[in-house]
């Protein structure tokens, strides 16, 4: 990757003055589930940026979101241990052999943390004097202003800006336009970190792929993937589907019904079915695992089906995986084996009990030694690591593989046709790199 792969309007951290500066860094360390780090890849991927900041004389304040803290129905923010940044802090302290301080602020039972109070100044004093290696702010989604609107959001952005001299966004996976990813750029000289630069550069290999280009997409809901799926369909030579997205497609094409697939999604999928009757890009995986229950892999309650046996009006239980023998079908093997670019944003089965489809997919892709293989999304990477740890470790050091930290961000960029339309990236390009007086002018 070179700077030539990046739009020259994007301000880069390598051009920032960091000496003796407090540097506020937005990262995507959203890797904590139920208080446990399942895969530290997204943390490790930011270490180069953090090292660069410290090596050039900067003092870092980190911030990330963890999980979903706002109740969609009531709007209340829950501040709970299982969405704390503490596991991330402990991991970084072990990894970097330094001490991070985590400020604590008063919590409102409904609104979360309403403001950053003056107690933060003690932490900043310790940071400047090197008594601590860094500050890690509480979960950004604990703050009332992060996803708010109007004055509350503006006040939070100003409070964040008041902590630092420079802002660096290294959170490629956090594409939502929140205060800590977008608004902050209006008040501080702002730059893209090395991870964000790298992921933007690799997106070109998805948006301008070497062909044949094959994508594998799965998901738990069809309606949330309609936009990206339609755009991916236009760009690929071949498309493989998994999860409920595939189940929905099969219902729409073969006029069957599968438990857990809604009628509204089936109707929406008919557009894709009609499109594929003309273009024939979707490569169907013929063998599926049907289960009577989603409670687990219960003996006698699951079986392998062949889509050739579908008849209009048939009703089935849950389709919880693509059976591994699907990837031994000559047409499927040929499509994957001849690809020059492969994008994977997919967990094929209902894990942890149904995993053979994902495992066989990863191994089949690995046998293609000529393709650029691009994996996206936390769940996709987590299952890859769990199911094939040796292959995962080998892939980490293989230039033919690249792991995006944000699968949703990749899909959003594909939907828009460019990474530069993502709101946080756009905010950097419009405001970044400038002195605050230039911005306000």
C-alpha cells in the first residue's frame, strides 16, 4: 500500500505535528462480548498507529464504542459492566507493558454519562508527565451526547475536543456518523490513522477487482442487506449466499417456506431472483442442513437436504447451515478455484452448533493460491479463527489475505461505490488537517 492509493484530500497522520501534543484517537476496539475479548485482532491492528504517536512525542487518549447501550424503545442508556472498556484496557496494558488510566464520571440512570467533568484533568496531568502511558475514555456509547442531536451532541463534541490538541481517526469499522467519529473533526486538526488508510486502500481491490470476482455474503436478516447486496451483485462475476439471506433467496426462487424467514423478506428477495434469471451470477450451494430446533445440534432432529428436491409449497424447519459437500460440487469448486478476487462477508451456519459449512468454505478458498482473499467483519473473522486456527494464523502472514476490521463498513462502502462517502471519512476530508481557526472561518 502506498499513499498513491489514498485520495490526496484525506489528511494523514504522517503529516500531523504530534510532538508534545495530546492526541485523541478514535479506535474500533468493539471486541468485548459479555465482558470477554473474543478476538483481539481489531485491537492489534491499531497498535502501529499508537506506537507512531508515542514514538513521535504524542500522548494518547483512546476511545471506542462497545456493544449497544441505548434501548431503542425507551432511548435510555444502560451503563453496565459487560459493555465496559476495562477488558480492552487490561489487554493493552499486558501487550504494551504500560499503564492506562480510565476516568470515571457520574452516571445518570436514564441518560448515561452526561458530561466529561474536570476530574479528567488529573488524568491528563499524569499523561503529560508520563506517569501513565495513556488514557482510555469510557465506552463512547455510555455518553449521552454520542448519538444525540442538537446541543447535547455539540456539547459532547466540544468536551472531547477540549481534552486534546490533535484528533486521529483509526476506526474504519465505526462508519456511523456519531460525535466521536464526525463532529469532533470540526474542533481539532484531524487525521486518518494508519489502519484506516490501509483499509481504505484495500477497498480499491473490492471496488476495482481483478476478475473473476467472487463474493460470499451471509447474514441474519435480509432487509438490512438489500442495498449492499444489490450493489455487490452488479460488481461480481459470481455470488455465493449463506445464512438467512440464502434461505430467503431459496424461498423466493423455489416458492418454499422455511421457518424463521418472513414473507416481507421473501417478497423483497424476488427482485434478486428475477435479476439472476437474466444474469445468472448466483452459484447455488445445493446441500443444506435442516433442523427442527435452534436449541442446538440435537441428534435425530437435523438432516441434509438437496435443493433439487424442493417443490413449490413445501414447508421446512430451520435451515441452519450449508452442508460441507456443497463445496465439492464441480461448479462451486470451479467458481471459487478460478477467482482472482474473493470477498468473504459470511458465516454460513448458525454457530456454535452448525459450523461445518463455514469451515469447508474457508478451506476451499485457501486452496485457490492465485486470488486476493478479503475477509470482512468481526463475526466472520471470529469464526474463521475458531474453526481453523492454524489456517487463520497462516493467513495473517500471507499477503494474499487481508482482514477488514469492519464488515458493515465494507458493505456500506460497496453500496456507495466509494469509501470517501462514509461520513467519518468525509468529515476528515472536509475539516481535517486544519487548525481550528481555519475550520471556524
